């Protein structure tokens, strides 16, 4: 069973900003960061219930290499609403 993923505009901006920060630290690091986010997205689409519920209907997924948490909700229409939140490296 596959789910649809909706990424909020705020979340997209967070990802872009953090990716740019990583690229300033080391060339190519932004690509690794984006691949890490993509891996989580792929898991969410396949089975969003594999990640722990942390508050009411809010789930949290963690990236493997980077210190970020991805918070999301699942609605009854097989849609995942994702809002990025994490430890911004500034």
C-alpha cells in the first residue's frame, strides 16, 4: 500500500536552507543530506506507521546520518502531511 506525501512550504524551505548550509561546510555534503531525507521519504510512502508516534497523531522519523527529526501526520485518505523540524546547524 502506497501513501501520498505532502511537504509543507515551510518544510521545503527548511530543507533548502539546511542543504545550503551543509554545502558551505563541505562540498558534496548537501547531496548526502538530501539523500538522507529522500530515504526517509521513501520509507514514509511505503509504510508511514513504522515510525513512532510522539504526540497524539504526530509521528517522528529520524535521518540516519544527520541530526534531524521529521514530524508528520497521516490522514484517512492515505496522505502524509510532513513538516520538517530539527536541530538546525547554525
